[in-house]
C-alpha cells in the first residue's frame, strides 16, 4: 500500500467527516457522531483563523487526517491538536504515527513552542502520545459545565 502525507484538501471534507464519525464512534470514545455533524466539526477547524491540517492518502483514498489550530501566547505560539482520526479499517497500520511524525516536524519548523491536546484518560491513547513527549499537565485542569 502506497501512503502519502499531504496538506488537507477541503475537497475531501466529506471523507474527513466519514472517517471522524467512524473513528470517534468506536473505542475508546464511543461517541455517537453522525457523518453530517462530524463534517461540520472538521470544516469549522479547517476554516479557523490559524488552521493546520494534513491527511494520509493510501492508494488514492483518504485514510486518516490530523487537524488543529495555533494561538499566540506571551511565551510564543502554541498548537492545539484538535483531531487525529484514522479510518477504523486502517487502524493499526502506522497511519497515526506517520501523521504525528509529520505534524511534529512541521510544527517545529513553524516555530511552535508547545503542543496541547485532550485525549481519553483510559486506554492506549495516552501511551501513544507519550511517545511524542506528551505528559499530563500538572498546573492546569480541564473544566466544563453543562448548558
């Protein structure tokens, strides 16, 4: 299988929505995403003021993508990794690793001083991200409220 990592293409938006809904409806998230809502979610990130997105194309088909946005702080520009999704039929074949390797290289070249993400507390994802130097933040806490 020939794989290519390239910049996201808005023309692939429906594919991103399909992949996102399928990936995040499964383990460890089990969120009930529809393809329509997932497509809107991805579109909002791609159309944000400071987006970064790459996709993995295998044999001419989009099989995964990584999206996020950057923001300037007093200590430099940081990147929020919003989404990393791989088609469930292709998971376990190194696509997420290829996307992360490329993103971390690109972000460093862009002068990004830090990368942040939110992921499931349980399961294998924290170990995957730890390979890239991610660790639990001790000085901050994720908070939320229902509206």
